[in-house]
C-alpha cells in the first residue's frame, strides 16, 4: 500500500511540474529548474512520511536543531 501512495505523490509532483512548466516562458530557465526541484523535494518528503510515519514533526525537528545552535551562539 505505501508503494501506491508513493506513486500518487510522485504523480502529483509530475502534474504540478507539467502545469507550471507550461506557464513559464522559454527564457525562464531558473524558474523552471526551481519548480522541478521544489516539486521533487515535496514528493520526497511525502515519501518519507509515507514510509516512516514515526518521524518527528517539524516543530520537534526545528527545536532539536535550534536549541544547540542558540546555546552555541549564547542566545539562551
């Protein structure tokens, strides 16, 4: 079942890329590249959520990273 959900995630990313690609002009190469990168990154994050539902949420992940950084910088 997760493989079907994974296929749906990447199918949605492909649809978004295809739709946005048509909206951008030929000279907007950087924008096209970023649309593809962000869409594939979103599909990758979606696949992580599907296959590893026990991963911590965004708030917990940010707190895990920012608390040590703030102590290193003396912002406690």
